C-alpha cells in the first residue's frame, strides 16, 4: 500500500529538478540569448548547484538543446490539415508566452552554434510540414510559414511592438488564416 | 570654368567619407549586432580614424540611427497600393542584401536601446502603411505585415535557412502575394 504522504522516488525527484532547471534555462535563454546565459545563472534561478546542472545536462550546448526541443512543435498533421495544425500551434503560443520558442529566437541570431543546432533540430518539423503541403514548392512554402510564425512571435514577445503585443490571439489567428491557407494549398486553377 | 579633373569640394568629400562609414557600420551591425559593434571597428573598416567617426556622428547610438534609417523604406504608397508597395520593397530586399534591415534585425533582439530606437524610427512607415489599409484593424494588419517581412529577411539572410536562402526573389514574391493581399484588403463579404 502507498503511504498517503509518499515521498517521490529518486527518479521522480530527479525529473522534478530537471524540469525546474529547464524552465529556468528557457527563461534566461529567452531573455538574454545564448551567449549571455551562464550555467551558474541557470543553476541559481533553479535553486540548485551549478555542478548539478552540468551533471544532469553535460554542457550549456546540450542544456540549450533540451530546453528548446519543443520550440516548433506542431503535433500530428492530418492530411490536408497543415493550416489548422499551424494555427492551433500558433494560437497556443500567442496565449501562453512560449519560452522555448523565444529562447531559440533570441539565441539563434546571436550565436552561430545555437543557429546550427536549431537548424538541425527544426528540420523534422519542417519536413513534416513540407509533406503536408500538396505543392511542388512545398519546402519553400513550409520555410515561409515558419519564418512568418517566428516573425510574429519575435515582434509580439521580444520587441513587444505595441499593436502586436496587445492584440488577442483570436484577432491574430483570424487575420493570418487566409495567409496560411494560401501558402498550404495550391489554388485550383494552378495545377500542382 | 570647372577644371576637367576638379577635386571634390570639402562638403562633397565629407559626404563621401560619411557614406563609407555608414556602409561599414551597416555591415558590422548586421553581422555582429549592436552590442558587439565598436566605433573603432567601424572606423577601421571604413579606413578612417575613430575620432572622425565620433566627430561626424556623435555617438554609436546616433551612428546606428543614421545607418538604419532606410531599413523599412516603402516609398510612397498610392491609394489601394499597399500590397504592391510592400512587394516591391520586399523584392528589392530579396535581390540585394539589405544591410540596413539586417543591422536592425540583428541589433534589436540583443540591445534594448536599439529596439527602442527602432520602434520610434519605424513608426512613421507603420503609420503610412496603416493609413493605406482600408480596415478597422489596419494597425494590427500593418504590424503583422512588418513582422512577416522581418521574419522572411531574418531567416533568408541571418539564419541562411537553405530553402529560403536559395529561392529566387520572384518565387518568394509570388507565394507571398495572396498572403499580403489578404492582409491589406477586407474581403467584400466582411464590411470594413
């Protein structure tokens, strides 16, 4: 029988601590970018020792990789469902500040290694999106959609441009829907 | 009578030197961002003394302002001509690497002052675009268009994402046209 106040197991405890470190890392990478974020500052924000961060993650580079692995998550894209998958993912990121995405955006413009790592990490998501677009130039369309989403997130959260920062997720999604539809589908009079 | 090999006047000479400094400044701000660009490095790249840069421009902040003042230039927007003005401006910036825009993009994510200065400098262009869009949410539409353009330029030139970096300006413009049209005009069945 489980005790009512069962202590977390060692593995559970480690996962909780890792999560706390990853949350702190995402916030600092998003705010300061890759170069100015130190393991020491992450450890301090998470309330742990810097040695423990190194023990759990190995290096700043690997910590960045783990902290940002959900940055461009689109979930499963059903057939013909690229627009909805993109708008759902964007809607979530316009509702709750997407620290992982912001960590990537702030870091990849200031650190070449972070940019390389991001390019590699984002490729499967881009490929998945490309495969969901029935057009010969699908890869370019997927890249443009990704660029548009990143531009909107950067100006809403990192630059806090007033109009974009104040708009509701619904307003933004409604305005972007036709734009996304035009990029994910080929008009019927233009054969794919 | 003017001599056949007339020397430039002092004013002409100063303008030529200023242009050389501004070109060097745009390149360095675009490559390194605001924080890591020094007056000394700009002077050296332009082949002049650092004191001269200070004498002509006053401070790094003012040099950045002058170097980036053309970043978002849209020219005149005729009535109903927002889409064409945006696509023409974007087409030019996809053809010739737009150092002023890149200097702004790289800098504004890493330096709060550069971001503030950019917000102020870009407002007249955003207002002009807003006024050219016949819709009640014109300001938000203008901000989204600006965010989209910045996203595309950042991923083509700063991150050099392969598909976007390799695409021709025409391909990109053709794909973005319906997207821009949907943002600059209100569909006829939705009253403005």
